[in-house]
C-alpha cells in the first residue's frame, strides 16, 4: 500500500515520476547558449557608447545602459565570466572539502575529532559572511571573490564527504585491502574516494548553483573591483540606481542568473538521481 | 531538550564564537591592507597624522600585544572604536541592530509559515486522492518553489521594489510607512528562504501521504480536512524547523544584499561598508555577532524541533 494504487492515467503519466530519469535538454541547451554566447562575444567591443538608457529596440535587443553600452553584448560576455567564477569557486570548495572530509571520515579517532570540530567552527559562520572576511583580508578582486566563495563552501562539502567516507571506510572491501597491506593513502585514493565520487559530484552541481548566487551577490555588493568585462551581479548593481526609469537594465542579468541557477539545479537533480 | 544538553550547546556555541573572533582578528591583521591607506590616498591625513593615529589605535604594536589589548577590552565590554568615525563599535552595532533584528526575525518566521503552507500545497502533486484542479495547483506551486529557490535575492528584491513603488509613493512619514519599509525586505528574504523550506516540506509531506498511517486515517474518514492535514504535517514539522535553523545562515548573508538594495542602515550594510573602508574593529565585531546570531537561530530551531519530535529528544541525550 505504500506506492500509488491508482491505475495509470494520462494525468499520472504527465506528473513527474521519481523513477524516470529524463535528460534535462532545456537546461543543457541554456547552459550551452550561455557558454557559446560568451565565447562568441569575447572579441566584441563592449564599451562602445551609443545613446544612453535606450529601451529595447531592433538594434539593441536588450537596450543600453547608463553609459550607452549595449546590454545584450555585455550580458553575453558577462555570462561566461559569471560561470567561470562560480566554477572556479566550486572547484576550490570541492577539492579542499573532499580532502578534508575524506581524511576525517577515513582516519577516525582524534584526527577525525579535530577535523570535525574545526569544520564546525567553519560552518558556524554563514557562507556569505565568511566570504566577506576573506575579501576583507585579501582585497577586492575577481580572484579574491573566487577564493572567498570557494572557502565559504568548504564546510558543507567537507561534512558531506566525511559522512560518505566514514560509511565506505567500514565496508568489507576496504578492510580486505587493508589486510592485504595497502597503505592508508592508497586506501583513500583507490578505494574510498572512487566510491564517494558519485555523491560528491552530484553535490558539486548543487554547490555550483550556490556559488553562482553567492559570487553574483558579492559583485552585486560592489566587492569585485572594476573589471572591464562585467559579470551579472555587477550588472545588477549598476542597474540598481536607475531601475525605476530603466528596468530592462536589471531584467536581463537578473533573469539570466535565475535561469542559469535553475538549469544547474536541474542538472544536479539529474546527476544525483540513482 | 534537557537542561544539560541545552547548557552544553550554549557552551559549545560560546567556544565557537570565541574561536571565530580570534581567527577573524588574525586573518584581517595578517593581510597587507592598511586601514589608513584610504585616508592617506584621499589626502585627508598627512603621513605624520597617520602615524599618530596608528599609535593611538595601537596598530603599531606587535600582533600578540594587539590581540591581548583586544581581549582585555572585550572582558571590560569594550569592543574598540571604529577606525572610520571614532564611534564606539558597540554603539554603531546597537544602532544598526534596530534595523536588522526585526528584519531577520520576521523574515525567518515568514519563511517557516510560507514554507509549510506552500510545501503542503505542492506535496499534493502526486496525491492520488486529490482532484484534478488541486493537482494542477500543486504542480504550479511546486514549479514556483523551484523558481523561488533559484532566483537571487538581488533580483527578486528589485522586482518587489518595482511592484511596491506605486503603493509606497503616496505614504506620509509615520508608522504605516515604517511598516511598509520593513515589509519589502522581509518579503524578499522570507519568500526566498520560504521557497527552500517549502521544498523540504514538500518532500516530507509527499512521503507522509504515502505512509500507511495517513492512508488509514483517510480511509477511516478522519475529518475535517485540517485534522487530516495535521496528521501528515506533524511528521515533517521537525525536519523543516531544523532546516530553518540552517537556513538562518542564508538570511544573515541575505541581509547584506537586501539592506544594500533597500537602503536600510542595518548590520549587513554596516559590514559591507566597513569592509570597503578597511574598518577592522567593526568587521571583526560584526562577524562575531553574525556567528552568534546563527548559533542562536540554530539553538532556537533545535529546541523547537525536539519539542515537536520526541525521537530527537532521545537522540540528544
């Protein structure tokens, strides 16, 4: 009686059945558009001034900003930068967090106690606030934002990796390998890590969405320095003050950011589904 | 939660906050950023004046001595003074807390209420007993929840501002306008946070609806509807509240964005400004405060959750 006892109907075919794993074509297509658009617009002249604050028109499909720059072009160029920042931050969080968590979960004993409690300290500061501390210490720059968002995510990643590793480390094949004389590093590298990879990579995509929002929040707050190619958070920040007279300025990066996070989330669900 | 666990949690939180403060103190001071560089760069102070200020602030002393001074000040309840305007840190924070405390607390409560309501609605998407219109409404709600979790606060806040401006422009200064000005950031944060809580509630409730106890209750004809709903909600209330504690991290980080967006002089805005100005005493105090606030929200959530679910009480013992 635990499953749905109704006979299959058209409506039930249309509801999302948790057992079916559908390829998220729309999400993949959107991410491909963002990536390709960013690459194609790489050489474009972003800073050529046209008429200031022109509403959307056939020449400027997304209008122009306060300095008369084409919003559409900036959106395309900025997308690649936004994705790149979040991807680099995710890589930092995934690498550091995995090593931290795998060592803690596999080692056990005092080392685990130490690493887990150090991690609790890390987790006791909200991720975005931790990122701000890193920026306060290292200055306002794109590289700092990447590092800041990356370090802000290490804690939750390490927690997941630890529980995955602790579970795997007690499985018979790991004990068998140890009995055959494998060293702890080898055990971690060849036996524990491959078996946690699936959970870790599904989480990396979830984390990627978080990194997207947080790095955009930081550049929105004006902490990303002043690079010539904007990212979407910075575009939102620039459009904030003229929002009521020129809403298209904020609509483009805001919607693009939301769609990208949505696409990444969908992708994460798809990868994470058994 | 027994008194002993409660006290142990508080002690643990205090130790953590102490560690966080120490780490932030050293992280900021070991960086090569000079807080007086801004003053010097703008020509507001001469080299001699800057050296004098450094001596007055104790910035020319060895690091460990600075830390000892900081600790001794902390014991006396003195958090130091802002490097920017010389105002005592405690007073600057107290002033901005008047704006942030109502915002964070009401956004948190709104998030829980919204999360449970929307989650309960969305969980009917595959409920076999629900009628077709209900299922479509549920599916729509589920889609909105996903959309809400993926929309950055900076963008949804702008949208809410845009929608509310026609309503706000006619208001005269007074209590009504104060409430309206609080309502906008509360809505922004509460909706964003409520959507992620809603997804947790949705998953829990959808599972509860397939459990034998719920099917049996339905078959027995338990009514009215709210009593039936409550029987399912009870099982998933505790995880949702626990999640709400974790979600407080998002809220505290989100205050920085919303306070910037809605021009509220709160703690989040103060933190961002202090970082832009290199105002160390304020930065370290606010980060410690945010860690404390996060611990408080988590404790509150755990007390609530364990009073709702007896199994959690036994686990904690």
